[in-house]
C-alpha cells in the first residue's frame, strides 16, 4: 500500500477492524518512512454471473426487490425482509467464491423465504423455477406438506396433535394404574 503523503510503497498495519456487517475491513496503517498514519478499507468482492454470462456486483437491494414482490399482501414486515437478504448474502459469502452463478442466489433465497412465509415461498418458487402447470404447484405443495418448516401452521398442528395424543395416553395410563 503506497503512503498517500510520501508515496513510499511500504506501510505497517497498526489496527484492523470489521465494518459494514463484516463485509469490509478497516485498517489503520503507518508509513515507516514519514511516520504518517492513514486508513484503508478492504472490501471482499462478490460478483454474480448472470445467465447471459455478464457479471455484476451482488446487491442486497435486488434480493429485497424480488422477495418483496413475492411477499406482497402477506403479513411480512420490512425488517424480516432485510434480515432475509442479509442471510442470503452471508450464505453466499461463506462459499468463499468471488463469483457465484445467479442460479445459486435464487437457491439461497428459497430456504429462508420458506421459513418466513410459505405462500411467498410458493410465489417466488413458481417464478424462479418456471412452474408451467398446476402439477408443478401440486408437487411443490406436496413437498411443503411432507417437510413442513418450523414456522408452518402444518408443523404446529402436527406438533399439537402429537402433544395431545401423548397427553391422552399419559392420562389413560394414570387412570388404568
């Protein structure tokens, strides 16, 4: 790193700390020649490779726009959407790759969106996976029923039913004892 004061091509890192939700690092540096201190900021780049082959920087805002459309009219607040976009970015950054296919971004959105709202998930999946028929929807709904998420009313009902069955069995055992 060149010193902005004397143009010496060497500097020593005095302090480092993460900034911007951990997506960047701020470094405080000192020039050994002139003794001046200066700050630098290092960003980790995350580029998306579109279907056309073009690349563009990852944008949380683009994730938010797509998910907002799927959540339109649903009981989902903006804070939940912002957290979802952050989770998606963290998931993609954890891969350690500097360039990621657009397809992988869509896949990274599906799981947290399903946890947030299953109807919004179906809407997003129908566009993302190009549902062409009623059978596509039926197949996805069958998967949702087979593997309910923790926030799903289906999961809550089955947990309640299991709990009620256990309570009934325990009560029967006490009466018979």
